[in-house]
C-alpha cells in the first residue's frame, strides 16, 4: 500500500465515529471469524489502546509518512513525551499495559510487534486483521 493510500485510509478511519474503539472491536471480530484463539483475539482487541486520546489527524498522517520515507527516524521520534511520540510508541506502550495486567508473553509480544513486519503466522494474521479493520 502506498503512502497516499495509507493517508486516505487514515482519513476514512478518523471520519468514523469512535474510530479507535471501533477499530479494536473490529480487529478482534475479524480474528475471531478467522478462527484465531483467545490470546490472539485479545491481542487484537488491546493492540492500540495506548494511542493518546489527543491524537490529531496530522499525528497519524505524519506517522504514515515517517514509516514510508524515513523509518530509521521513528525510534528517535518515539523517545519524547508529546502526543506524536506517544502515538509513534503506542505499540510498545500498549504492550507495557498488557504486561502490567499480567497478560501472557505471547499477547504482549503480539501487541508490541503489531507495526513490525510479521515473523510468524500469529503476527501475520494480526497484521491482516489490523488492516482489514480500517474503514
């Protein structure tokens, strides 16, 4: 998917009421429909919950552009405490929340890696559901 396609997808996503919440629900539903086990469905439901509530459209579009054109810059940009840094680091922060709740190592790993290239079938299925759950 091109960077332009991702920006358009992001715009549609934000236009949907309760976008982040519906996305999490939809990701879990897709995983369940594909026969995923309870841990993978849970990872799908929890994968984005550390996204900052004050995230704006520009944060989302800038993240798409960073990933498309300067991915090596992302780790440095994640180090801050502002909304953009927290948005970029939401996978790690979501995984930290799951770890603090005592979720399994598998759930924590799946959540933490959901923006990384998939290395196994579980990660591939989560990435597929994550994409399909976008409007």
